[in-house]
C-alpha cells in the first residue's frame, strides 16, 4: 500500500511539472519529488507563481497508481488562488 501511495504522489508531481511546461511564466514546483520520512507527521512542497499578472487556481490531491484519490494522506490547502509573483506551500 505504501508503494502505491508513493507512486500516486509521483504521478501527481509529474502532472504538476508538466503544467509548468505548458504555462511558461506560471506555476512551478519547488522540487521534482518529495521524500516523506516514515517517522515524520508531515512534509511540504513549495509552489510558486512567476507570472507578473496572472492569478492561478491550484487544486491539489493525492492519488494511487490506479488514479483514485487517496484518503490516507491530506493535502492542505486542497484549493487556493496563487497570486502573481507569490509562493505557497502545500
């Protein structure tokens, strides 16, 4: 089960990374992967909006290898507006 969660998280990160290619000057991730230590209660991922004018609505979730939303982890905030030239943390 832990492997499927890791795979789902990697798929999610890949999706976010591909969004950066399509929207140059838009949303970018602070890392290409997140290492979640087994003893930790949480981990974080920085997301930045490098555009000088556009705001973006960011929706985040965790899914397993079958593409189903995973309920054992929670991403906060799940939905937020990224203002121009700002950085947020998931």
